[in-house]
């Protein structure tokens, strides 16, 4: 899923930790059939704790706001 946001051949040299946190928040908020239509974020927070995700700067993104395109990382 990372390649949806960062296409093959695109340099990752310019990415900051904030960019990576944002990208991972969007990827991990995307529901998966294999997880009974839960997102990895939901499943992890149920099994472990939301506190761990907060410490990792991973936030839950509402389904209608998930962006898995290169535009996610465009600085505005």
C-alpha cells in the first residue's frame, strides 16, 4: 500500500517522520477483508492499546478521509 502513495521510482529522500506518520495513519486506517472488515488500527487498539498508537504518532483516519494517493504527501 505504500506504493499507492509513493509510486515506484519516486525518491523517498525528501520524506520527514511526519510524512511517514501521516502515510502510515492512512494505510492503517484502511479496512481489510482479511481482518473482518476492520482496519489494522482498530484491531491493534482492541488487542493492545490506543496509547501505544498515540506514542507512535499513528492516528485513526475516518474512512471517508483516507487518501492513498501521492497527493497525500503534497505540502500545502
